[in-house]
C-alpha cells in the first residue's frame, strides 16, 4: 500500500474541493494514484446526485457577469438545496467561475460541456454534489450582446444584464440603473413587441370579462379593453415602466438623458 502524505491529501482537496478525510480515503483506495482518486470522488458524486435527483434546488447563487469591453454579458443561477450552502463562499466562487465560462458559450448545453479544469462543467457539478452532499444544478443561463452591456446582482438571488444601443458617456451608470429596474420590477418583455400574443389575448379577455361584470355595453368593450392593454404594457414591459428612481418618467425617457440611446435587450434570472 502506498504511503499517503498530508501534502498529497491537501493537493487533492484543493483540486476537488472535497473534505480532507474524503480525499485521504480516495487516495488510499486508489493506492496513491491521483487521477484514480479524482475518479473515485467523481463516482461518489454520481451516487449522491442520483439519490438527490428528485430534490428541489431552489436556493443557490445568481451571478451576472460582463466581458472586459462591456459588449457581452451572461447571467446564471447555480442551484442548490439550502440557503446555507448557497451563501457559502466556495459555492459562490464556483458559480462565478461557471458564469465566466458562460461568456464563451451560446447555449446552456454548450456551457455544461465546457472545459472546467480537465473535466466538463457538468462533471464538475456532479463532483461537487458529492463534496457538498446536496443537489447542484445549472438552473438558468441567459446571455446578450450589445454595444454596451451592464449588470446588477441583488443579494445573490436575482441577476440581470441590460444592453444599450450605444457606448456613450454615462452608459455604465444608466445600464446599471436599468438592470436594477429589471431586478426590482420583473418585466415580462422589453417592449410591446416582445409580449407573447397568447398573453395579450388573455389580458384582453380578462379586461372584457371585468367590463361585462361592470355592466359596460358590448359595443364599448374593445375600445376600453385596448386602453387597459396599454396600461398592462406600461406596467409590465421594461422600457414603458415608470423609472424606479423617478416615477415621473419611464425607462425609455430616462435612457435618453445620455443621448440617442435605447435599451435593446435584457435578461433576468432568479432563484426558485
């Protein structure tokens, strides 16, 4: 049997994040073979993952990140089972590392298959499931590209990115403000054109039903419902919402304070 040193155990711990005893036991079982020990820890993670597959992973960390020139941004949610784990520094660091790799990915599947220190992101999550003992999964992934992208994270639970049509003086502050707006107000779309037609049809029907109950004449329903729909767009689409820092103007008007600039895209992810 190979002699397992404390230095070898520590090296394996740093590489995998597993506990000292788990690392020592894996090295003993692998007779000192470092790569085999990693495989043993991965298999442990697979077993834990299989046992906890049906668990809810509604806690975790929401991360927003942008590239160096602020032209691309990504948001992810790394989900886990408990708030205790979700707030742990090592878990947040793992989520941040995955978010950085998200900048080079275009889909969730591509991100899960991205290299993560000699394994895929998906394999890393399985490994860490064994280390932590909770279900861990990539719950959400969104990405945008624009002339200027800003971001905002609210308490590690909501992450947003916003794209502006131009990179001008003040873009950084304005993009952050709008990202905060998206986090707080949870708009369903950027503007009217982005609202699903089925949602619009449902809102019109709800409005008409309310008007009928109020005794409004059938001939007037379409016109009044149209007015209610405009109110729905104002409350639920980002550029039409009242700006949270100055309710006298909407978001589109606020953005114009830095020039001929518009909001071109946004993404919002949240725990749960």
